[in-house]
């Protein structure tokens, strides 16, 4: 029993410095998701445009493509504690900046300031995450790393749920948009205080290792990873499916506030009633796959999830098409059907979250199983790059299309796109060329 406890959660939870870092992660990730929800609600209130929501998501996503490699170089050359403290202090300033621009600007100047602040806040986050990951091995022993990383993975998901479903919506309802930004700034202050309590660390960068050469090496490794992916069809299929899920998540995050306000007739912050069932479905799917997934063939799990995803999106688009018929929000046009419509929509979004878990977890497991250890990091770097780059154009295009033809019709088009992309992934997974690595 003592040995089990020594390698379990109890050992790392007794580590004071680990608790500081873990607490900072919980606070910063919750604040980050809360501010992302508040940004989308703010843009919906100001513009009532899915295209503008697409721009704010682009401003949030683009730094991951531009700065992730640079961030890795910086983390190797500066003390992690300094990066963690500085990034959280800067996040406090960016959260406060939203309040300042809301009180001083209007019109296009206000929108431009919001997009710029969002871009800066996201860029700061690209430096915080790798510094945080690099700090964990400095605080816990090697035999405790699995438990420490498990806790961080668990709270990463939990913080997303709390930020999107509790912090953002409750902050807006109780204190308004400005009050929500103020609460998020206070949370970032708490995270900054916690990381300031960490011990100092001294980086030891390799000699003659300049940023330029490090970036060239990073790009060379990505290229090697892509060559491996291209020569292994099952890995390519898994990468396509994970990219599909990442892109779909971006698109739905962009459409949901407008769907709540313009299609249903709710307040934009009431998008939580759509996010929450999807989150519950995601959690349920994650549990069931982890508990019973080994009983079912991986390809069956993926194709079942894809089929459920297409079904959920199609029915969601059909249920809400009455909005285009009467040219007014559904809850205003059919108040007597509010309960049944709400039940249908929450059920379908829960099914969508459940199907996403089936596809994403199965694809990620395949990517891990079929990739040798010596190239695994490069393959995941390719997956990260492809997912971020692939999601940017559809986010802008679909947002503008939703403003033109309506969100329900766009959801139906997305269902068709998922069916095509899912079929392409299945083709790559089952093609004869894949047999040697299956």
C-alpha cells in the first residue's frame, strides 16, 4: 500500500511547489476559457455577425501557428518561473484592456481593438503552456511524473468546462461583460501569485544554439514527421480525423452564440445551454470509450462516431430551419414549442459531444499506437500544425456564409462536409496500402 500511495496522486499532492503550479494551471486555464466565451458573447452583442465571430476566433487561433516554435526556443533559454509570472501579469493587463477599450472606443475602432487584444492574449498563452509543461519535471520526481501529468490533463478538461459553462456565462449574467473581464483579471492575478511562489530555475541552453537554427531544426522535424504520416495510411487517416474534430470545434464555437441569439431568440450568453449538453456528452463519451472501448474495433468506433455526428448535425439544422421560414427567432415564432425545441436541441448537442469523443479519442489512440517513439513528437507536431492551419479558412468562410444564408443551412452543409471528410478518412484507413502497418 505505501508503494502504491507513493506513486499515486497522494505523493504529488503533498508537494507544495507542485500544488502552486497545479493551482496556477487551474486558475489560468479557467480564466482563458472564460475570457474566450466572453469575447464571443461581446462580438455577438456588438455585431450579430458570424463572420465577425470568425475573425475573433481567427485572432485567437493564429498565434498558435505563428509563435509555437518561437515559444519553444524562448522556454529553452529563459527561466520558466520568469516566463510563467510574466505571462500571467501580461494576461491581467490584456483582460483589463478589454474594459478600457469598451469604455473609450466605438464602431470599427472598438472591433479592431478587441481583435488586437485577443491576438496578443493568445500569443502570451503560447509561451505559458510550454513553460508550464517544462516546469513539471523540475518539481516532481521521475516516478511521480505520470500522476502529475494525469492531474494536469484532468484539470485541463475540467477548466474548459468551468470556464465555458460557469465562469463566462455567470460573470456576464451577474456583472455584465465588463464585470466578467474584471473577474477574469482577478483570477489571472491569483495565478501570477501562485507561480511567483515557485523556486527559481536556471535554464541551460546548448552552446551555439541560436534561435534561427532552433527554428530550422523545428521545421526540419515537422517535415520528417509529415513524411512519416504520408507513408502510413492509418496514421494519415487518424490525423485527418483529429483535424476534422479540431476544425468542427472551432466552427461550432463560432456559430453557437449566433445560433442562441439569432435563431432561438435567447441572449448570446445563453449559449451555455448549448455548450453544457455538448460538454456532458463529451464527458460521457470519454468515460465509456476509456472503460469499454477495447471491446470494439477502433474503426467501428470511429465510423459509429462519424455517423452519429452527421446525424446530430443534420437534425440540428432541420429542427432550426423554421427560423428561415418565418424570418424571426424560433422561440418568438413558436413560443408554445419552446420546451420541445429546447429538448430536441440539447439532446442533439449532447449526441454531438458524445460522437466527438468517440472519433477523437479513437483517432488519437491510433496515432499513438501506429507511431514509433522516435518520431512520435514530430508526428504530433504535424498534427498540431495541420489542425491549426486547416481550421482557419473554414472559420472565416463559414462565418460569412452563415450571415448570408442563415446558420441552420450552414449546419446542414457542415453535416455534408463531415460526411465527406469522414469517408475520406475511412478510405485512407482501409486502403490496401495500409495493411503492412495495421
